C-alpha cells in the first residue's frame, strides 16, 4: 500500500475490501437516516420556528429534491475523479450543512441548508456501490451488497426512532448536530481505509448534465409538490415538461457516441433493467408505508412520536439480524428466489397490518406483521443491488450506481406523492369533505368518535405500497442469471 501526495491511499496490492466497505457504511448510514429522521421532528420545528405547514414540508422536500436530481451526474463524477474523492467531498458538504441546519433560526435558512445537505448526500451514495462493484470479487459481492442493503433498510427504520429520542430529550436541533461528530469519524475512516481507485472517463457530457438536471428537477418537483398545489394545470405542465426533457436526454445519450453521461447499453443487461424496476417499487413503499402507520399510531392509538417510532423496532431487529445470512445466501442461490421472497413477504406484511389496524388494537397484534416486514426487507436490498451491478464493467460502476439510486429516489418521491393523494381521498370518503385537516395538521386531536373511520382510511391507504411491491415481485421472478458465474446459470 502506498500513499499519494494528496494523502489518499492508493492500491499496490489486493488487501481485503471489507475495511473500506465498513468505512463507507458509516457515512452511508448517516445520510439515509436523514431521509426519515426529520419526519418525527417536523411538529417541533414548526412550533419553534413559527413556520406554516406548507413551508415546513419543504424541510423534507428540499432534501429529497437535492438528493434525487444530481444522482446521475454524481455517479459519473465518481468514474471520472475517483469514488473516494467524490465521497469525501460529499461527506464534507453533508457534515457542514448538518451543522448549518442545527444553527438556523428561520425556516427559510433551514430549507436552504437541507438542500445543501441533500447535494452532499447525492455525491456520497453512488460511490458506495461503485466501490463494492470494483473491489469485491463476484463470489463475495453478494455479502457486501447485502451489508449495504441492510444498512439502507435499517437506516430507514432507525431514523424515526432516533429522531423521537433526540427531539424529546435534547431538541430538534440535535437531529442535525449528531451528524457532525459522525461525519468527522466517517471522513477519517474513509481517508485511511478506502483505496483511491483508477479513473476511467476521459470526457464529460455537459449537454447530458444539463438535460438530466433540468428534466429530473421538473419531474421530481412536480411530483413532490403536486399535492400542495392541488394538481393544478401548471403542475401537470411541469411534469410533462420534465418527461419531454428527459426524453431529449435519452435521445442525446443514444446520439452521443463519445462519452455519454448514461450509457444506454447498461439496459441491455436484463437483470440491470429489472433490478431498477424492483428498487423503484421498494423506494416507493418505504416512503409510502410510513405515513399511514405514523398517522394511525399517533392519531388513533395516542402514542407519542417516540413510542410510535418504537413500533418499528421488530422490523429493524429482524432486518439487521438476517443481513449476514442473506449475504451468504445471495452468493449461493438464484436472486429471483431471494429477492422474490423478500418482496412478497413485505407485501403480505402490509396487507396483514392493514387488516389488524383497529381503533382498539393490541400492540402485539401490530408487531407481528411489522416483524414480517423486517424479514422481507432483509431479503430485498442486498440481492437487488447485487443483481443490478453484477455485470457492470469497472469503468461504468459509478454510472450504473447513479442510475440505480436515481430510480430508487424517484420511487420514493412517487411514494410520497401517491400516498398523500390516496390518504386524502380515503379520509374524505370515510370522514366527509371537512375531515381532511386532522390528517394533515392535528393528528393528535382526532375525536375518538372518528377513530374508526380514520383507521379505515389509513388501512386502505396501506394497500397502495403493498400493491406496488407486487410489481417488484414480478420483476424479481424474471431475473435470469445466478449471482455466481461459476455455477453457470
């Protein structure tokens, strides 16, 4: 091993890639937690900063937008300048923006800081997958991707729990302050343990950068904020414009024979295309399922934010415990059965949960389907990521990771918008036209006489992510290649 003049470690041998992966996992875990941790703190932020409901929603929306829009670009930046360099820059941006978030005293500055935070996260995420693809041999990649996937799954569950504890104990600012020491530790670990891999891209597709950024912004912004503007004509025009610009981006990528931002040849790999479909349904469901569960637990069962988040502990525990087993299994068994089982179990768990959601439901009756949800989640993240990246050439690892994470984020945005529309529709149908306000603003003040109707609305809404997961299940069942090339399947 040698150290370059810049202080970044370079490869002169083939050391174990596991220390590098663990170093990257620290930062990856941190940025994923920030996608869900804010939801618990939103009422406290709104009260402390005197913000309106529409403006406080942007604390989350700004992060999702700034995270999703640049992912195609940041993935290719890793190919050109090296995944370690881009990861370290993104980690620095994310950590400093976290400090800025905690120090803000106005909702406008907090939204701006969250946008910068999302940009930092978008620089980090594709690099973790790229390093796995380029440093782990094929027969070990399943274990590595399962660790990556377990981190993704557990982080989405730990975020609300950690957020509730910090808000109740120290104040909402600490959901951001806690990132600062973690970010410093993650930076030191990455600098010492992650190798500086060779770069490959010779040119940068600036036309592709512009088209993808504009198209993604128009599409994601329109979907994310459509509900806020009652799906007015302008919103649909923005979504349509986004689709048209992205179509122009695809046309340009096909026409650009030199160095396209997104190589369309990646989609000739059946498993890459199918994995992107499946991970889109997962991103959709992770975002969508949290709202009905949270509204029901707080509005009907009367749980505090922390106790409401603690309902998800069985999900996090089972997902974490099963991750090593799934990792070993992923390197030995066909991915269609592993990911297919996970997606089906996840969908069944949501239907089961919807069936047992009652105004007077005992907590243990809810924990059983939530535990199954964790089991299903453990079998999903790693196998899908491994299947998507198995056949990618090293010089396209960053671009492929960028595409994969972009589709996941688009799924999350679709899930947020879709569940909002469905919940409002079901609340109106069950409680009447004037009953929409409690679901959006005063969850804790729903009168007991309306608990039955409100529970019915939330249980019906939970069927949406269950149905979407079945699309991912069908996609997984059509995977064609075993994860171990020596098995020749």
